[in-house]
C-alpha cells in the first residue's frame, strides 16, 4: 500500500484546530506585546500554529518529508516579494540621502491644503498607481512623501496611511498594468478589459464614499497651528538638503520603468542606485557630513595604497551604507528626524521574517489539505448568486489571513470556485471581480500578510493603526456582497449570449 493510499481526508475539525489556535496565539501576542507584536511574537505564533497543522497532517498519514517539500515551495513563493522589500529599503535610504523624498515633502507642503489633505493624498496615490500598476511602488515613493507632508502639517499619520493604502489599491485594481488585475481574469477565464469594466460597478462607488469620508475627517482637523509647523519644517529641510526639481529625476525614471512594465525588482533597484548617484552629485555637503563619521576598517594594504583614505572613497561608503543600513539624521527636530532616518535593506529584515513565517503556516495548511476542507464546507448550501459571491469574497479574505499572500488568495479560491460558478449559471466575470474585491483589497489589512507587512514597513505606520482608515479596502468587499444579494449587476450565462440581470437572487 502506498503512502498516498494511507492518507486520510481531513475533517472540518482538523482544519479548524490550527486556525483557531493561530487566532488565539495572535490575539495573545497583540494583547501582551501591543504594537511590538510584529517584532517577534507574531512570528512565533505563526510557527506554533504551523507546527500544529503539520501534526494534524502527520495524524492523517502525511510524511514529514512531503510536508517539508510543501513548506519549501510555499516559502519560495514569497522570495520575490522579499527581494522587492530589500531593494525598496535601499531605495528609501538613497532617496532620503539624495534629497528626492525631502524635495517631495518640501513642495508638497506648499501644494496640499490641510482641509482636503487626506482626500487629495488618496487621489494622488490612485492616479500614480493606475499609471504604473503597482500599489507597492506607489506607497514606497509617493506614499512615503505624503507621510512626510502629514508630519509637517501635524496631520494624523494613521489616517494618512489609510488614505495612501486606499488610493494605491484603487489605482492598482483598475490598472491594466497591475499583476493582480491580470491574474484574476486569467484564473477565472475572462477578458482583462471586460474584467476592469465590470469592476467599476463596485470600485467607483466605494472610492467616492472613501473620498467623502476623508473630506469629513479633514474638516474636523484643527489647522490653527499648521502654518507655523509647515514653515518650520520647510526651513529645517532646506537647511539640510540642496533642493530642486532635478532631484525628482530618480522618481520620474522609476515611474517610467514601471509604465514600460519593467519587473519591479530591477526597476526599483535601478531607482535605488540612481538615488545613490544623485546623492553624490547634488548633496555634497550632506554626504561630507556623514563621511566625517565613517570609520574605515580596511586592511593595511588599502591604507598603504591610498596613504590616507580619500574623501571620495568615504563618500561612496556613505551611499553604500544608505543602501544596506539607511540614513540617520539629527536636525534637532525629533519628528523630522524620525521621518528622515529610515531605509536600508536592514530595515526590512523584520518584515521579511514575518512574511516567511506567515507563508510557512499557509503552505503547510495547503499541503495537508486543511484549506480544501474549509472551502468544501463553505460551498454547502451555496445555491444563489448572493451566496456564491459572498462566500467567494469571504474565502479570499480567509485565504489572505491564513496563507498571508494576496496571489494565493486569488489563485486558490479562483480554481476552487470556477466550476461552481458555471454550474449555477453565473458568468465568470462575477468570479474574477469577487477575487479582486475579496483578495486584492483585503491583503494590506492583515499585519502578517505580505502586503500588510510591506505597507507597514514602508509607511512606518502599524497596520493596527491605519486599518480603520483604509476605507476603500473595507467598503469595497462589503458593497460587493450587498450588490450580490440585491442582484445588482450580476451577470448570468444565457447561451450563447451573456446578459445583465438586475433582480434579486
């Protein structure tokens, strides 16, 4: 008898044990450690739950070697995201040193009105993300600058981060350049542009509601002290950096590469290296001040060759340091120092640690069949369009929570539900839209998800803080479920044509 024949199908109880324990461990980590839970406690919680899932699999006949293979495969799926995170850390470090981000902050303080700042921030991110098809690149560039502007205006960083995330994911969702926007129709078997067109029915109303909420929040802000704070921050930035529109060229180059559909890793890496060059060319005084603190520990042969280490070598070492360890400023303004002292690959190590642990848990759950057991239970009794669409969205959300990856939250439910939609006479456009409504949009709302960890790491704001202000990401899935139960814009298969049915399910 082969090992495959000895493997038992997991029960719903089997599947729920590690999931319930994960919720308990995560809740305990947040309760005991608060905002510091993502710096170790959450990782341990994920690994403990992964161990329980592996034990359940072994009980059902799986061998550890097989589970380990699934574990390695699952981790390997996250390596692309991890590499992007590392180069984003380098990009932030060199763009801070080059004055690119400070220039964006300086001019942004002049252009953005505090009353409409949150709504404007969301719109700016939406336009950029739609142009380049990447919520991650948008957050790492424009998003970081908007956080700086919010600091100068004494606006809420949590609300600003929510506005950035909302706008970035709105633009990403509707961009034909976006990976997830291409992935969802590919899995469901629908046309890309028909998919985007069909998403407008839930996406546009959700974003309009989001903007109204951000305007309301902006109107409630006390802006009486803003003017003085803006002037002070601009003066401090101007005293530290050489400013000018030429410093925005690295941003323009990066956005151009993204529009040309260059893969994210090489595009961002080029942007980071260009930032290092710009720092050497245009921030000579600043780089020299950092070079004064450089301690060269090179071998004696190097000292013999140069006699005394030249300044240009130290300058290169400053930019090199910015790539791996970021930059640290001491301007006398504690808030500005915290904003500018960022970046470097090292700053992303904890985020990568969290992603690897989360992907490990999801990989084991999938390998031993526990996810499939949960989905099979969810499908029972789902006969109406409302039930199918709502369960698809909820499955995507659950998959995002469990597997910690937005791509898996699109691929897995898409494959599992595709035939079920056809059996119930529902057009696959319903499925592709639901995969985006539930999978793409909820990923940045989960602290241990690759997207949540990324957004938190880049923006410097905890997911727990910006969660309630990511209005678009919260409203869109709810609105999609309401549409489904009310029968609004539900496409049914009517061979050989497809028509829109606006009636209850």
